[in-house]
């Protein structure tokens, strides 16, 4: 039976720090994200790193906008995609040589008994 990790507000706070948008000195940065959204990300993806990756991808939408007084807010899409690269989970396995017999490399997960 698999034990599911229970996340708490401290985990949500840690994820919130990883998903903190940059500040531009104008006070326009977001104060934070809803804790329930952060907890849902953690429960869905199972770890802080995987939840941070998914959150960065979600936040990487085109966010540039122009206010009524002519002020433009910067587009943060490139920032969030760069941040997602930091948290992207490794899909790595051992890379096996094409001319080698199967499972010659230890630790590749494909060893035969």
C-alpha cells in the first residue's frame, strides 16, 4: 500500500517562495498566491519540485497589459519559462550504447536477473 504524503502550510509557504514573481521596484509584484492553490499543486504533483515546475508552466501565460493611464506591465512569460527549466524533473535513465548488449550498465533499471 502506497503512503500518500500529507502537505501542510509550511510546504505551501516553501512552494510560494519558489513561485514568487520578480519585483520591479514599482510595487506591482503579487503579494502571494492562495494557499489552497499551492496545496492543490502539491497534492497533485507529489513534491515541491514537481509542483514548482507545474506552477511555473501555468504562470507562463502572456501577462503583459496596458493600464488606463498608459502604464504597461511587463510580460513575465520568459521569466516563468526560465524558472520552469530550473525545476523540470529529470526524465533520465541510463543511456545505453546502441552496440552494447542489453543491461550492461549497472543501475539503469533494466537489469535482468
